[in-house]
C-alpha cells in the first residue's frame, strides 16, 4: 500500500490498567496515526494493604482500576486523542464516561479476512463489530459502549481506525506500553 | 510427666518420703502487669513522600537558574550592577544527580488512595515500533516474486522515508523499527525473501500493497 498520511494532528489514545498480583498501575499512550508517541503517562504502582483489601472487599479492584487510576490518568493527558482505545471490557464504560473523546474496545481475532479494507460485520454481542482495518491482517473486533452503540457511531470509528491502520499497527502500542512499564518498574526496583 | 515428677513419685513409693520444697523469697521479684492498653494507630496509607523543592520546581515548570558564587566575587561584581537581573548558567543538581525536566507529576487522591500520574513521553519515544509479519494474510504473493525467490516474511506498514534503523527480531519474527518523525509519512511494505538464484541469500524488497 502507498499511503501518504496528512493526519499529523490526529491522535489515538491507548489505555492500559493492570491489577495483576495485587499491584495496580495504569498507563496511557497517545500516538499519532503513525504510532509515534505524543504523550505518555503512567501511575506509580498502588499496593493495597491487607486492611484495605478487607475494608474495600470485592469493590477494591473496580474502585482502583475504574475510578482512581483511569480517571486520574485520562484526566492528566495533555494531548487529547480523537479516539480512546482500550482492550479490557471492564474499562470501556468508565473510559467512555471519563474521556472527552469517543472510546472503543479493540481486540484481535483469528477470523478470516473480510472482503475489502473498511468492511464491517455486525456481531451478536450488542455494539460489537468486526472490521477489516487493512488488507494484510485478520479483522479486528471493536466494541462500543452500549448507550452509544449506534451503527453510525461504529462506522465513524471504523473509518478512523482504517485511516490509522494504513500507517500503523493498531494494536502495537499496547505492547510498547507494556515494555515501557516493565522497564520503568525495573528502574524503580519493583519486583 | 517430667523426670522430676518421676523421681518424686519413686521416692514416695520406695522411701516413703515426700520432698518438701520451700518457697524462698530471695531472687524472686513480683511482676506487676497492668491491664491498661496503649493504642497504636496506623494510617491505611504510608505518609506522603516529600519531594525536594528543587524537584517540585522542575516538575512545576519553574525555571531554576544560578549557582553559588564566592563572597569575594560577589562583592567585586555587586558595584557594577544597577538593576535588572543576571544569572550564572549553572546546572541544577540534587545530591550529585542532575535534575532533568523530563516529567510532569500529577497527584490525585481519592478515598484514602493517592495515585501519581507521571508524564514521561521521553521514556517511550526511544522504544522501537514492533512490526508484525503479515505474510499469513497476504493474498498476492505469486505476483510479487521473481523466479528463484521465496517469500519469508512481509512487514507492513513501514514508513519508508522516515526509517532510521531496523532490526529483525529472529526469535519473535518481528521487525523493530525506529523512525524519524519528521520524514515518516509514506507507508510501504517490506518483503524478506530468500533468493535461490543468487546463492540463497536473504534480501529485503520494498513493495506497495494495494
């Protein structure tokens, strides 16, 4: 493909919030449509004490991930993206509420490619679609927050993703964020 | 039963004697215990760390300039200064560590938890972009090759003109690329082929996929 992007000011915002092994942390990466970083923010790890786990109970995970970390880190971003992307189903609704832009869940699939770039296929799950973002990959599954899951909204988001996919791998920033967080964690002597 | 008890039992049984012990007050001290309790309070979160003012200055975008000058030098230049400001170009250091303004810190506190959001775009920018092998989804492989060439991998999209450096990650089969953002606009694809007509060497070929 030969694509000359004129989208210097268009950005995608990637959100990652992890709560594995009792340590909660989050990161956002805002890239332009070429995958080049425009903003990157991360939180210090939060390790709830045993007492806090008892006090908060099962709400602790939701509270830390969806309210504290997500709201704080999305609010701290200075370069506002056109579209927020997350890969955790639980984060989609709170991200949609918090962010000033549209939000979508993006996930890889093993499905056969759709006929042409830009094609969409509605899925059984409400607000969920397969999109063929480029000609040399499996279709991606996008899910929209339910109250906003209109087909026009999905088409607008798909168009944005197709444009970006011409010059970047749409899922790649997640792995870069993971590497950056791992490196920062090692630097700060975390286990 | 302890050995002392066994000895006493046998002494009573066979000797008819009972060992009598007296309680001597010497060496015994009465221990007084109070039922009062001291309550220890622990905060749910550790106390906030206090950053040095120099670091806060850096985080808050305050420009810190100047350095210490000796009293003698100060006296000598003082008379020549009649107004305005002057500064000596010195580098700010805390405990020998140079303070670099590379991150902005946002503090948020909610429900007893405090989260610090640290801006560090300078830390992720040097990381390479990892480009996957797209060969399994490429439909036009037969049209793109010459005789004797075997297609091994297809990396796409790659911004050709902005490509500064690329490294093939043989373990993962991915291509790590670094871009010059000022020149990286035109997206193309890169073939990795083995050319048997020239001795089986590996070759890279730029192509356009429509």
